[in-house]
């Protein structure tokens, strides 16, 4: 980066931000090349339906986010463009998938074990007749 010449077409103060942006674009490009090297069908065959949904949602969100950035670079306000509603719709589905994942991770209630636990944890008074018989037996000895 230090060896690069600073272009006079933009203010010097934003050079570092532009360099970081360029590096980020390069990283996105590498990720996309990696993703595109494997056919989508091969990738999805290896995944369960929930993982397939996650891949599809992340892909859709990424593409729409990149379009958001494109609109911003073209001087269009993306907040007033339909892409905003699309990103929100995808976010809703991502939250649904997250809820499903959380439900799968949540522990299941074993009713029989819970019943035994509660039954044994509760104090039960002994019947009066049994305690009288036990006391009579002790006093005679």
C-alpha cells in the first residue's frame, strides 16, 4: 500500500479508507471465486434442508447488499429503492431459520424423568398409624 501512488482525483484523507475498501472487494472476489468453483447442486446435496436454506439466504442477502452498495456508488439513495424491502424480507426469513435452529438446540423435556424428580423431591408426611406402630415397637424393647 505504501508503494502505491496517491491519485489526485480524490482527497488524501480518504486514501486509507479507499485502500481498505479495495482490500475488502478483493476478499469478496476471492470468496465468490471459491463459492463458484463448486457447483450449487453438489454443494446443496451435501447439506440438510436447514443448511440449504441458510446458504440460499446468505447468498440472497449478499447479492442484495452488494446491489445496495452499487446503488450508493451511483448516487441513488438505496433507502428509497425496493432493495431495502428485499433485504428486510430476507432478514425476516433469516430470523425464522435462526428460531428453528434454536428450537432444535433446545433440550427436550423427559416427562417421566421430570415426574420422578418432582415426586421424590416433594416431602410426604408419614401416615399417623404407621408412626404409632413404630413408636410402640420401640418403647417395648
